[in-house]
C-alpha cells in the first residue's frame, strides 16, 4: 500500500468537528466502547469475588468451620464463574458491540449527518460468528505477543488496530484478509498512530484530576473519533466492500 501522508492536526480537527455534530451520542457510544474493552468485566469479576468472600465469612460464622466439602465446592464454583463469565461476555457480547461502536465513529467522521444508534448492532447483524471469531483472534494474538514483552504487544495492538473498522464495513471477510489488510494499512503508520494517541496525554491527565469526568465527557469520544478519522484516511488507498444495510484548525 502506498504510504498515506496525514497530520495529527488534520485528524484531530476532523474528530472535534464530528464530536460537535453529535456530542451526546458520541459520549454514549464511547462509554459503551470502554465497557466493551473490559471495564465492566473487571468490575463484575471483582463483585463476584467480594460476594464469595462475604458468603464464606457468613458460612464460617454460622457453621464454625471453613473447610467443609460444600464450602470448598461453593468457593471453587464461584471462582470459576468469576474467571470464565467475564471472558464469555467479552467474546460474545463485548467484541461484536465494539465493532458496532467503531461503525458509528467511522460513519460520524465520514457523513455530514450523524448516524443512528442502530449502527451499534453492526457486529451482530451479519455473520456474527465470523466477527466474534476474528475479534477473539485479534485479542489472542495481542495478548500472546504481550506475554513475550510489553513492546511487541504494543506493536501488535497497533498492527491490528484497524481490524474492528474493517469488520464494520465487511463482517464476512476472512480472518486472513482482515489481519492482512490491517497490517497493510498500518505499515509505516504504527509509530505515527502511537504519537497520535500520545498527543492526548494532556487530556488524560486532566481526566485524572477531575476523577474521570473529563475522560468520559470529552477525552474518550475525542480519541475514538480520531482513530476513526485515521482509519478513513488510510482506508482511502484500499478497496473494502461495504455491505452495510441500507438505512431504514489547531491541534489540542
């Protein structure tokens, strides 16, 4: 693929304009996208573990002993549920919904009028199992590389950054094609994309000192829309069949 020239100022300006056109929806979709990346799953697992601890303490106080077969089985069963259920939620609900979120952001950047929230169904509408499989493989590949060293994992995460966007346009593409196209689009662009993300550090710090308020209400939708604008920019040099159903300044 021919190297596409772009600037952070251009990308972020487009993201701001898109967010101003559809601010409320952009914030809502960004919250859902954040949930899809595992925030709620982690909280869910923590809640289950806390409940297991509460039940174990109560059982010990009423029975006078911890180590009974029934209690051991209860603890093991609850621990397995705490470990497995969040993973299943991530694979079968979170990942397809994340593709739907990227569909919304991609269309907001590309269209003058904001799309409806029905775009969030995108990952579930056409070849759901294929979307689920490819998104699972994407997470698996990044995690496996991360087990080696942090840096290879980061590189792979940027190499496969465009997979959700590609699936949002063509959910029936094969896994080989999705990963190959993402690699091609990010060839020579990974460092620039990393610097783009790094340019939001000021907003991230502001979010930290405002207890996450700025992060939720501004930074997250701003970043998601910037990535969508980057996808649409790099996408200009590629041919991707869009099978979406017919619808019923200064850097800062």
